[in-house]
């Protein structure tokens, strides 16, 4: 078992989906792609199904269509379960909006041979962001600092969503107990991975803001992240005991 898969949640990504798929498959890596679509009104799922039916990418492209939009975390968890039911050695999280450049995938695949979780980091040497306002930089960096301080972990980019899990990590985490639905999902997965004793490595990435489509960030998601960090810290012992 050595093959990996990229899980890409989508909601109204019709302007980006064909581009991101081509960019990943053009790298000719031993990777499948699973699209988890939340029943996009723009019918992103229909375009993916069309590509599957034409077998443009052979048997390497897969699709889950969910009934409704329930948040990033729920989409990833459904995708993870789908992957764990099949023989993939590692699972990569990736955004559909081209902010996560596929050129970093070979570095992820190399590092996952040695580490259990590889995180594409904007806040280690060589990493960064492009086309962000000062306010967004402050919110992102401040959010990572806040979570890192409350949780007592050393990961620089706690909120980043471009990452690679070994299969064993996802098998060890009780996915049905994940409480975060929005972007706090990334923080929670990192925290649970560390508490399980797995090895984590950050590799530098430059994050570019999307050029098409709309961001899914909202005030509700932001507040959820703030509160869930505290909740996670208060339940540290329960997580350690597998409750």
C-alpha cells in the first residue's frame, strides 16, 4: 500500500475545478483525487461527473455528492472515511480555489515517508502569502498564534488546510467525535494528531488568494474557531483518553 489520494471539498467551484484537476494530474504522481461536493448550486459536481464519465483521468478521479452544505470539516470527514475504506497509504487535504499550489505535492509525498502529518506552512522560513490585505494577514497570523498559545503546541501554521496525513493518523482519530465544522477543523485535527503522539512536519508553501469564486470564510466560522480552541483545551484529558 503506497498510493495516496487528494481530497478536495467543493462548493460553487465551477470556475476552478477543471484547472485544479489538470494541474494535479499533470504532475503524474501516484495520486487519485476525490472531490467532495456539497451539492453546489453551480453544479460543480456535474462537471466532475462529466470528467469521470469521459475517463479523461482514467480511474483516478472520484466524486462524493453530499445533500447540502454542512461545513468544511464535515466534508473532509466524509472524504476521509471514503479513503479509509480503500487502500490509500496517505490522504492529502487541498483547497479547490488554486490557493494551494499543486507544485508542493512532491514535497508532501517525500516528507510523509518520514512523518505522520505534513503541513504546508505559511509561517516557516520560505513560506508566505500573496495578495492578502494587512487585515487578513493579521487575522490569520493572530489566529495561529492564539490557537498555538491556548493549546500549547509548537506548530507555526495551525490553521493551514494544505496537509498530508498518513493513513494511521486518520485511523487513530475518532472522526465521529470531531466537533469543528468550519476552519477550526484544521486546528482540531492538528491538536488530536499531536495528542496521539504522531510526528508532525511543516514544509514551506506560498499561499495565493483565490482568483475566481468566493471565499467561504464568515463571521460564524471565525467565532466557532475562537470558541472551539478553548473547548479543545478544556477537553484535553478526554481526548487523551479517547473519549
